[in-house]
C-alpha cells in the first residue's frame, strides 16, 4: 500500500517538474539549498555544544583510587582492597571463607632476606640471577621451553608447551655430569666450583653462602647426605630413598627402615612395597634423569629450594578443609585453593612474593600444574561428562578419517565449562550475541589497559619489589 502511494507521489512530482518554468525551477532549488544550509549550521552548533559539555565533564571526573590494602580476612589475615568484596560482602579468594588453613611458611632465613632487600653487589647479583641460583641449588629441575615475549621490556617468564619436573639418581656416571641433589654429597668447595661452571654469571661468594645455608637447614640436603653415608658404610646392600606422598606413613609395613628425616625414608633391601606412582624414588645409580609427578607434595620444595629453604611441603591431595567449616560433600583442599592461599598477600616479609623472577616462575609452574590436573580429570571422567551425547560428532570424525585413510585416536571432549576451551569461547560469544538481540547494539566497546606506575600498585610493593614481578597485585588492581 505504502509503496503504491510513494510511486504515485513520485509520478505526480515528476509531472509537476516537467511543467515548471526555468524561473520556478530556480526558486525551488534556492529554497532547498537555503534549508540545507540552515540544517547543517544547526548540526554544527549542536556538535560544538556537545563537545563543550564533554570537555567540561572530563575535567570534572576525579581519578579513581583503590586506596591502600587495609582490609583483612578474619580467618587467614590476608590483605585486601575494600573494592574486592564479593557479592555476599565477603573476602573469599584467600582461604575460601575459612575452609582452607595451611601451616605458615617458616621464618625467612636472615641471609635470604638480606639478599632480597639490600642493594650491595652480592644482593643485586642474587636478585638478577635468582633463577640460576635456584636451578644450581635445586634437587629437581623444572624443564620447559622458555619463550620470552618479543621486543624490549621488563623480564617476563613465559613458557611454551609442557613442563616436566626431573630428578637425577644419587651418583652420576660417565655419561651424565653430576648435578642437582647429587652435589650435596660433595664437599662444599667442589660442589660450588661445579655449580659455577654451569652458571658463569653467579658470584662464587653468594653461591658458597647459599650452599652453607641449605646444608644446615634443608631436610632434602640432609637426606641426600644420609643416603650417601649409608651406602659408603654398607656398599653391598640395596638402598633407595623415597619422598613419600604423606607423612603419616605406617613405617611397620616396610623392611627395616634405617633412618628417616622429616621428609624422606631411606629403605635398605628390596623387600617392602614398591613405591607408588606418585612417590619420588631416588636410587643410587640410574640411567640419567627421570620425570617425577607434579602431584607429589615434595615437588615444590625440591624444585624451589630458595623459596622453601626449610623444605615446606607443597600441595597434596590428602589435605582437608578445616573441620568446623567444611561442607559434607567437598572436604579436600584443591590445588587451586592451595595456591590461592599461598599467593595471598599477608603482612610482614614474604620470601615467596619478594623473590622476583623466581616468583614469576613459581606462579607459572603452579598454574600449569593446576590446569594439568583439571585436564586430567576431564580425560578420566569422560563418562560423567555425558560424552555419549556427542555420538554424532564422533561418527562424522570417523567417516572423515576413513575417507582419508587415517585412524582416529581416543577422543577426549573438552566441555564448555573448561575456561578458555574453544567451546567455552563459543558459548560466551553466543551469550553476548543473545544480549545484543534483546537489548540492541552496544554503545561502548571498552578496552582496559593497566599502567604499572598506578599508585595502588606502587603502594603495594615492598622493599625492592617491582610491578613486573608481582603479577598477582597487577591483576587485582
Ligand atoms: Zn582468608
């Protein structure tokens, strides 16, 4: 109907114009041009007015400031900014509302505190090469492909692909140079000269002091030495050292354990149960390094002796929630909860947070371990995740493979509840589009960047800490 009317109107107008004289045409056109000019002028003045209002509004905006970290969790004394309250007015990121309670890390040895807070030549060398020092003194190594981001900028620990944690047997042979825990059975000066060979940028004086410190307070160093002494006194018997999954191990099940420090059991003879999958077992002689489970609670202190100099244990699946606050169904401390507790900021000097580049490495390692455990769960629980619903997908895949003469491997489906998986991304995108359909197109597209010299970030730095080494603070601000 409308289109009919429009076409009739157009027809009439065309006929009118065909009839009008030159004069009439001139008058019509000048009236139209005058109206156009007026409209443009009005639009310009509206825009100028809007600009004036905007510029006034921008000068009136006060800078947002989170203030200082003054709020404290009632359960674990973690520090918070006021704006970090969740929707139920609680701070829960540290200890999950009091469910998680871990033993405090032991007091930092004076030597390490000095190295991290002073400005002397030794201290600066230690801070710059803390990852080399740690690797030289560690009992197990973290193997990963380190890929620093391109271009200049502050140090950033970035890895690509898998992480492995590896451990060496007690004695080296012709093919493998001594390293890691093996060096603690040498006398100090020889061990140090070997360590400096591999790490030329480290200072000999610093290395000596660290070695002496670990030999006195680190239980792993003591265990290695003890095993060595035992083998020297009885060269014919079979000896192995096991770093156990949990400390309340019933020792009677094993054959004649001759010694046990806080963390390790040294077994003589081949009787007794073989070590479980996740135990870390060290034999006197072996073929090079072997992988150890990232789930063993000794993994963290063995890889990071400079963060846990007294051998403080890492996460173990035996850890339980605090009795009075646990729920009936879920009562184990998860890996994520463990690391959230450890990474929370509390008052006082923290060896972990002050350790700069090594702290970055620890955070990356913790993230990879946690994500690895989640992926493992998905791999082992495909039945519960109702994978049979994806039959059609599997059929399509098999057909395509057989057309191309390929064999399909085992299918593992990553559910959309796994953050960052393609299906999770797809779901988020669909949700966003559904909102657009309901409420119309968005007015603003907001991107957010962070400046490391924001006062909140700088106020949270202690001593010689730098924002680039405190990703935990930067993301929170
Ligand atoms: Zn707390």
